[in-house]
RNA sequence: GGAGAGAUGGCCGAGCGGUUUAAGGCGGCGGUCUUGAAAACCGUUGAUGCUAAUAACAUCCGGGGGUUCGAAUCCCUCUCUCUCCGCCA
């Protein structure tokens, strides 16, 4: 959520920023109108409450019975008005909140202009593409040929977009998870958390998935639990409705979770292989930081994520999202794309975002600079570090040998019993 | 799943219809004293909204609803926590 005061005070500026996202700014006008009537009504009811309070106090000390009943009647009348106004206020307030929850974050000034992904900017390339003396196979070809990915049984036991990893590939994924976690904990200073994979609705409103993106999420109607689409949701929301003590920022967490997404929007897209499933594993980085440090924290978050690919010696590139391709909650976002020679694609293995105070306003995450200072909204950031299936694809395809084996990257050896090939 | 108990300010804890505009303690902050510190004593101490304001006012005693001139306090309801039993990886 953006600051309603900013809308109130700099309406035209906010509208202009929203339009950069290729989103209509009419919502801002609607908000301004509602906000104005809300505040007027609020002031009126507060005055009435104050009068009631004074009258009630007078009743308690009034001896004259006639005066008492006169005053009681007066308060009753006031109560009727208050009740009426409160109902009105609740209606306006609900509508206002609903609108505010649907206003996207404003783009950072450094974000390039552009309507869609064709205007994204590739910042730079890392690690040379490997050259092959044979035609590199796609991961699903290797997986099927060697019985390491079972697509048919995935569909049988669950449905389309599910698969079973077996033997060496299952092990490889487990090794990657541990490698990523250990690297972020030991080398980059993150603290590990293992959160629930199911959360309540408040969490998803807090990080911005709800109310707008309900159709990409799984939910158990019976219990009201939602399956996490990313660890960002439970980990960021650990601090919901909290005021973080002075000196505890930045908070840096790394978490492994499974992630669940309906992917209705991507129907028919990426149906081959393990690139886009309804369930996938991810190691996620989450930071809660001082607002003025958010941008530099984003840079270091990106390097922390990239470091995984560097240690695995996988070619990749860094892409900056243009305004029109920013996600709803992000002020600034960079994707890291790993190159997979088998499918000949740049795969998004990480998406690193700075949300500024957008999420912390929704989730009410605050901090204090000093013991006696006012609580302020913190900035939140997160990024994948990294998404497992696509890193699997990159490792499998980049490290494949002519005879269909996968050479284990040096960085992973110790997680795989120092073996050489899968 | 069954039975019972409970939810109050950063923490502990009183209050059970009107100086509660939440006692008292702990902790925190400021001060007195001291070479310094501790102890002791004195003062102070949250959130939200509106606002130029650390002013005034309003709201906040788990959430929602009700009774009343007036609710932390009474009633209803929901949620959560704890204890015991049952079941269980």
C-alpha cells in the first residue's frame, strides 16, 4: 500500500507515476473523493462522541432527576446520529481500503520507462556460454532417457504440470537446496528459517498477493489456509504487526519452501519439462531494512543470488524490469536469467525486488531507530536464491556429457558424496 | 475429538458499570547523589487517526455484535492460547 498522505498531497504526481506502469490512474481520483468525505465524517463523529462523553459524565454527578432524564434523552439522540454516521463511515472506509489495496507500488526513479517486457534492460552478462562438441539435449530428454524424471507418473498421481524426480536428480535437487542454504548462511550472513507452507489470509494481503491475485493461489476452503506461492509470504509476515527493536535491522532471512501456484495465466505455456509446475522448490532471501538503505540492500541481495550461479559456474544475465513489467508490489525489480543450452533459453531463476515500504504498510511492519523514537515503516526486499527446477535445468543442461551423464559442478561435490557424475 | 481455564500497555499484574483521562511492579529513558558505577530517591514512559504541533480531540484492555445516559468491567458470538484426556507422524 502506498501512503495515502502522498496521494492527498501530491495527487498529480502519484497519477503520473501510476500511468508509467501502464495502469489507469482513475482509481486515484476515486480515492481522493472518498478520503475527503471520510475525514469530514470522521471529524463530525468525533465531535459528537466528545459531547456524549461530557454529557455522560454530567449525568453521573447530576442530582436533579428531571435534568438527568433530559440529558439522557439528549445523549440518545446523539447516539442515533453517531450510529448513522458510523455506518456511513464503515461503508466509505471499506471501499477506501479496498481501493488502496489495489493501488500498485510506485516505480523507483531509476526504473526505465516501457510498457512491457520488450522494454526490459539487460544490465550485463556473466560467465561465458559453454561450447559443446555435440548437440546439447534438453533436461527432459536426459531425464526421460535415464529414468531420472518421471513425467507420466507425475500426471498419474497428481495431474498435468506435475512430475517425479528420481534417483540422481532427486538427490541433485536436495544437494542444491543445501548448497544454497549453506552459502547464504555462511557466506552472506542470512539467518535460516523454516516457515509453514500454509498461511492465513492476512499474510497474503500483507505481502500483496491478495486481493488482486487470488486466482493464482491454492486455498483450503475448509480451514481457510492458503498454500504459499513463495516463502516471501510466510517469512515477511513473521514480522507482521511488529515493531522491530532498534539495532536489529537489517533482518536477513533465508528459507527453503515448496511453492504452489495455479499458473492459470500461463496455460499452454512451458508445458514441457520441469520449468513451470504447480509445485516447485525455492530457496528465498528476505530482507527487512532501513528505508534509506533499501536500494543498496537490493544490490547486495542480487549479488547474493548471483553468487550461487557463479559458484556453479553457470552463464547468466541480469535484467532490469521496465515500469510496465514491474510486479504489483515492487518499486524496482531485477531478474536473473540462467542460460540453458538444451532448451536454448534464458530461464528466470530469480526475481529480486525492492518494495520500499509498500508491503510494510500492508503488513504493519515497523521499526524504531532508538528506544524513544517514533515507530516507522521498514523497507522490505526479497529475491529467489534460487528457484530449484530452473537451476536444475541449467545444471543438467550445462553439465551434460556426450554420453548423457551430468558432471557434478565442483561446488556441489561435497553435497554429493564427492562423486563426479550423475 | 472430549472436559476445563484464560486473553489487560515492552513484560508481569490489579481492576469486574461512572475521578480508569488503565492501579502497582519490572524494564527503558531523564535527573539528584557519586571520581565513576551500583544502590537509593525524584520525574518520565505505548499505538492509530486528525494536525504546523512532542497542543487539543477521538479511537485502542484478543476480534465482532448487543445491553446502558455511560462498558476493560454485564450479555452473545468468533478466534487464539494453556491444562488434562483421546487420537496420531
